[in-house]
């Protein structure tokens, strides 16, 4: 993975994606990486890949979910 790998998301401000949010990337029920939102418009966004599981790539159909902090 290069340091500047960017992915484009099919969703943006309308889905709650805001600049600086960190998202977990899921394939099925498995987490394959994380990205940070670097641009967000009404219906689309761009994310900079922070990390990926070894030998993984983000593909069409993968899901980005906003990473939240859970208090116990």
C-alpha cells in the first residue's frame, strides 16, 4: 500500500460522513482496514487509507462504517 491511497465512497454528508472521521472497512463481518474521511459532499466522500490487513485491497461492495468509541 502506498502512503497516499485514496478510495471513493458511495455516500457522504447525507449519510453522516464528515471530514476527519475514521471509518472501519468491512468485508462481510470481517474488518479489513481503516480510512479517514478527507472530503465529503452530499452524496459521496473520499477516504485516505490508514491501514489494511496484509494482502487486502478495498473493493467495490466493501462497507465503510464510522468508527465509534464505546464506553463500558
